[in-house]
């Protein structure tokens, strides 16, 4: 599977290239996702739910069909967020089992697992997927931990698929 990382911020793309350019399945572009030929696009729930459907989930990525004819790929993958619980003040906090887990790693590893399941269980092959950094909330040119975490998730996925 090819992964296309896109951002409208050249500094962000440069940072991500530093961390992921050695991965053969990853390419980079500053094109808008609607202009890229792909099977799926990964979009954070905050941007995806109202337009494409789905609902917040902390255990698995959701794959919904894009019926909007908006130029985006036919599949929209919505990553999960880290599991949360309510603390004593009734405020949501990350579940203690996940306090050391990177949100980006959690989101992308679960996203890739959902795509792998789609391929295996449904016979629907995703050959090209877009990671739109602005639509994932990962567009900061000063955050090196996010691309590093995403790299780890991609490497683990590739090892599990023999790619």
C-alpha cells in the first residue's frame, strides 16, 4: 500500500520527510487531497463525522463510504482517539493504561489495522491512501514527535504485512 502524506505547509512536509522519507511506501505532496488519485483518505473525526458519518470511537478506526462526490476518495478512514475516563472532577482524561501512548501512533496504527482488515475480510484492496496532515490535526512544523510516532506505526504495519 502506498501512503501519500499531504500538507499545505512546506515546513511541515520538510519535517515529515526527515522522519519518513526512507520508507519506500511513503510519498509527499503539497496537493490538496481532493486532487489526488487514491482509494482512501484518513481524516480526524472532528472533520469527518458531520460530513461523512461515523461517531467517536476509542477502540477501532472507522471506514465509511464517501457518497458526497466531493473529489475525495471513495473511502474515508476515521482514526480512533485514545481511550478516556472521567477523573474525580468529572473531567475526561486519558485512560491510565494509555498515558504513555502517543495519540498519533495510536490513531495511525489502528487506521492501518482497519485498512488491513478491509483488505483481508472484505476483499476490498486499498492500494493508495492519503494522510492529510491538516485534516488529521498533525500539521505543526514544530512537532517532531508526531511524524516519529507515525513512522513507528507504518513500520509495524509493513512488518506485519511483509511489505
